[in-house]
């Protein structure tokens, strides 16, 4: 299987692999293009979006390094650059002074909100497909991601709602939160369930559970 060699691109799996590769090229282009206009590198864009949408417990240099898939040294460089642009700040955690939490500044929050549409062109291309084709594509790509995740090639961050550790409405009258996370064995406020979590493990559901359903 050498799908990058045109002579070996005669199989269906090889053709799909190349199609996915071209989509990643488009995503890289969109990040670079937006970065030029915003005076940010692709890694800095991803860092801002991560800090805006990931659970706060992951807002550390090591948490960001895991999301970017780079070393701690490289991540520190990204953080330094964003700090110099006054888009984030480092804060020591009250409960553990040894841990430094990364926090977006108001300007960082504004900038991250402006960047949320960076992949809209990709979504528009998918939305142009008939719904039944979108459903097939969704199942196929989720299966591919799951296999790559199990092999250690990708780390999936996602909302709680389709995680095997999520217990919906486990204690609806608890002031700390109506839901429960079995991974940390703690209640979850509703707002926290809409954040990407580094401990996400997909539940084996045929149909997704969506918030409010």
C-alpha cells in the first residue's frame, strides 16, 4: 500500500487515502492563510482555540502539547509568543502552586472567537453532499479515527455527551452539576459538558446522543 505513489493508487482504499490527504492539505492551507491575516502561526491558532474550548483542567503546557502533538519545548515557544502578543497569561493554580495554568486574556478570547470559522470551507463542502452521503462519510471517518486513536496516532478531544465515562442526569439536584464523570468520579455542570475533554473515550453507541435530545 503506497498510496502516495500514483502507480499504486488503483485501489479504493488508496484513492480514499489520497482524498483524505488532500483534505488535510486544504486544512493546512486554511490555517496558514488565516494565520497570515491574523499574524499568527497555525500552531498559535490551534492553541487559542484549544484554550477557548477545552476543559480548564487541560489548560497547561503539557495539556496543550498533547493537543498540538509536539514537545514541551515547542509548546513553550508557542505560549511565549501568545503571551508576548497579550493573548494569554500564565497563572499559578491555587490548589497546586507548582502547576501553571494557561488563561486567555480578553483579547485572546476575542481573537479565538474570530478564528472559530477557520474550517467553514471544509464544512461547506461536506454540507453540499446529500444527507445520506454525509451520514455514510461520518460513520466511515469516525471508524478511521477510532482505529488511528487506538494505534496512538491521534488523540481525540470531544464533548462529554458521547463519552463512555459520561453519566447523564446522574444527580439532577446536585448544585455542583446534574451530570457525572466516572473518569474523575465527580459531578459535571452543564456548561462543562460542552467543552472538549482530553480524557474522552468514545462510547460504543450506534447513534450519537446530542445535548438537549
